[in-house]
C-alpha cells in the first residue's frame, strides 16, 4: 500500500513536471530549437493556381544566432494571395522537397530584372539587415495580389543532438521539481 | 483505486495550473484616462545599469566592466515601471495649482506608491504645480528617486518564479494577445523581457501602444533605462517570437516575454 502510494506520488510528480515542460528539459529543447525564415528569393514560377518559390533560408537558434543556411522550396496558393484579410499565421503554405522540380511560368525577382515582355515579377521588400521580409506578386495573368510576408514560411525543427540528453534533463527535473514546488509559494508570499 | 487516482490528479490540478503559467489576471479598465503618453507619463531620469556594456558591432557579442562611479538609480527597472503605471492610474496633475513644499510632495508621492500596482484604484491623488510625471520627477528628482523602492522590489517581483520555466511559441502568442487586451482596456501592461538561462537581458518594461500589421505586432514600450525615446517589443506572428530593440546593454533580437504585476500570481 505504502509502495503503491509512493509510486502514485512519483507518477503524479513526473506528470506535473512533464506538463510544465520542466525547467531543464524545456530549456534543453529551447536550445535545440531551430527556426528557418527566408533570407532571399531566387526562383518564382506560376504553376496553375500555385506560386512556386525557391529561396535561401536562414536557420537561427532560439537566441536568434545564425547556425546555417538552407535552400528551400515552397508553394503558395494564388487564391490565398489575392485575399487581403489573411494574417500571416493563417496563410496556407506548402513546403516542398528541397529538390522538387520547378514547373510553370518563370517570373522575374525584382522589378529591375523584369523585362517588359515577361509575364510578371516579385517586388521584394528587404529589412535593414538584408532579409527579404515580403513581396508583392505582379502578374499580368491575374491579381491584384496582397503582400506576402516571408514569416509565413517560418519552419521550426529540433536539432537531433538534444534527444540523447533528454533522459538526463528529465532526471534533473524530477530531482529539482519538488524544490521548486516548495519555493514557489514562498516567492508568492514574499514577492512584491 | 480509480477514485483515489482521480483525487490525486485533482489535488495536483491547481499546482499544474500555476506551473503551466496559464493563470492570467484581468485588471479592470480605466475608462476615464487618456492613453499613456511618452514622455509625459514617464520619469525624467533613467535607471542605469550597474555595469557598463560594450556591444561588438560585427559579432554582437556583449562585454561589460564596472562603472567608475556607482549609478544613483540602478537595478530599479521594476520599481520604475511599477511606479510609472501607478502615477498613470492614480495621479492627477494640476499645473494651475500653486506648487507645494517638499513635505507635501513626499506625502503625495508616498500615497501614489502605496496603491495596489495590480489594479487601478478608485482613489485619485492630485499633485499640484506640475504638468505630469516627467515634470514632477525632473523638478523633484532627489525626492522621487529616494522614494522609489530599491533593487529588492525588482529581485523579489512576485512573477519572477515564471522566468525559469520555458516559453513555447503558442504561449508567447497568448502573451501578445494579452498585451493587446490590456491596451484596449486602457491598462498599460508591464512586461518581463528575458532570455533565461542566458543573462543578456532580464528587464521590466511598460507597454503603452501597439501597431498591428499582418506580419507583426509592434508594441511601443517605455524602457526605464532610456528616458529619451520609446523602444519596441515586436511580436512576429509567423515565427511567434518577440524581439526587443537594441539598447546600451542588449544587442537587440529575440526575447521571451510575459506580463507581470497582473493578478496575484504575477
């Protein structure tokens, strides 16, 4: 009976710790978080109702430091691009394989690369640090189009080195969590 | 057995609720107040970091060394933003009334600072002889500095317990919504910005305005370390992260943020 109660207490504690993402485990996962956002666009093609994009993505860690660059491809719906009311977080984006073929009508990137006879171009806007943060599609075959914000293409992943460390993180959290539970009410009582 | 397990789980629920950081208080609105104004509703002096910082323009690495002379106002970012909001919600400045003596101002400032920092109180404290907090804290700087709480109020800010736990993107998205909600209710939120476990920034600021675009929410903040200009806390809607402006001690970039002086938990 005593053993069963102890087991239940440990299970409840482990559940609590995991539900709170744990201090050590959570920060390990944060340290391994990788965030990708477009740096510059180099390919744009209209394929049916899709705009196919090829871009260089900047991979940063959770503190915003660059850790890599990657070549990425994605497709966005032209119907969605015509809408003016879609917030970035709700914009439908399909990430394609990095070697997905480019098909369709090729567009110019930037007005300066656009020749009068070409079907259209992406008018890009860059941030002071050089990242292309948005573009407007100018295409004689459709439109007008709303600005597309590059952060809609944000991808997150977890660096694989963290997984072997997670058991250690969980063990550290299990050991320290009861201490935190004791100090938490103290902080509430004396805190200003 | 099932009942016992259920009871164990139920008994843990309040703690889980606390630790998960989902508890959000809701301060009532202050409809009779005009929006918080920068610089009028801020202090004329700044909180100064204990160390002097140098930021490498290329690597953005930060190095520090002690200042020659310890600053007069330091480690008081929490005390200053808390007091700025108390003055905003409680004080009514009457520049047309004759200026009072130092003892009267001491009494009035004490009255303001003794109010509940988490809720707009019903009482009003009329401060004669000055246009606003900027005016008062410039003319009566020694008195106001002496009456602000010391660094302990920042160290022991009740919501500090939250900083050691991780912040996930969906939680940061909720914080952005919560800040907009506070502004809509006329109650400028106080925000803890940090990068724990890194020590590059661990700071309290007051949000007083916001501009929204489809890509981001640009919160305008009063940073007590900068009396000259408002800074920005920007929420990227796509990446669901906050970024803070470059300052004399922080090179600018991603931070975590959560509201404090909000409800009994924070």
